[in-house]
């Protein structure tokens, strides 16, 4: 992995989290002003996973944040032992966008 790919994944995941939190905040604000007739807590519980899942379509590179390739790049920079590639967690399995 190159430094540019590493930064792209990190930036994409940060934007994904920002999109998730902003969307949740807007729906909770609408709930607070009785535009949506759910409670604040229920709206937050429903909208957080919804926006997190939907945001993978806008930021597909963010799914590599969970991959062993990304983690090994961090571990290599810190001088730690690398995780074997046959790890159960692979970023490609989290998002169907990359599978075609």
C-alpha cells in the first residue's frame, strides 16, 4: 500500500463518519421540531446505522479501513509484527459496490 492510498482511505472514512453524524443530527433536529414524529432517541438509533450503511455508496474506499492491508500499513509504520493476510476481516467483503 502506498502513502497516497492510505491517506485516501483515511480521508474517505472520515468523510463517511461526518456524513453519518450530519445526517443523524439533521433527522434528530427534525424530530425535535416535530417534523418527524419519532422521539429523539429512536430517531438517533434508527438513523445512525442507516446513514453509515448508505454512506458506503458515496465513499466506497472507506470500506478498506477495516482491511488487514490497511492495518498492516499502520503496523509497519510503527515497527510492529504484521497481521497475516488470511485474516477474517477484509474490506472487500463489507461493500457490494466493489464486487460489481
